């Protein structure tokens, strides 16, 4: 006799009836992607600023 109180699961998703935002992998992927994008932007900004020169006396 199956236990009807346990949520059923699919092979590649969260338990049926659970909100989509509750899936832990999706939030992790997005967070990791945003972190990588942020780091890439920081590196790009540093490269631009390293090449930027101000003339003596502020030009």
C-alpha cells in the first residue's frame, strides 16, 4: 500500500505540487551566473581604468 502523504517526484524536477521557485538548483545556477558576470564586469572595469591616464594638472 503506497504512502499517500509523501509528495511524488519526477526524475528531473521538484516534488509535484511544490512551487517552481523551491527547486534549489535553478536559484543556484542563476546566482552563480550573476556572480560570474559581476566578476567579469569588475575585471573589465579594472582593465579600462588601468589604461586611463590623466594629464598633469588635470588637463
